[in-house]
C-alpha cells in the first residue's frame, strides 16, 4: 500500500483483510516484493484534506514486518520522513532481505 493511500487501510477491522490479501499475493507470485511502501510527510490526501501520517506509519510497519516474515524485498517511498524511516527500520525485529 503506497503511503498516499495508507489511510484507507489503517485502523479498524479491514486491516487484517488487506494484509492477508497482500500475504497471499506475495506468497503465490514468484519474484514479488512488497512495495511501494513508506512515509510521506508532504502529501495531503484529497480524501481527508490532511497528511495522514499516523496511518502511513501504521501501514508501513505492518508491511515491513510482513516482508521480513516472508523474506521478500521492499520498495520504499520516503518524503520528508527520513528520521522516522530510520527509526522504524532500527526498531523492526527483523528486516527484509
């Protein structure tokens, strides 16, 4: 889930559904990676008129954990959030290859 759309997938009951769909896709598609995932402190989403940064962090961390678990690479998008990206990578129990 690209960070511009993360707010649509964060929080609530739907979180597990999209994450399981992503898991299924990655495990059944040879050569798949997880991405483009990341953080963007600049993008104001037209859906809400604000930067949905907390949602981005939540979704990014879930996708990063999934990629590490499945041992697949990620493609990372980062705009004006390098510090938080570094913190998330440092705090992750394991990282994707």
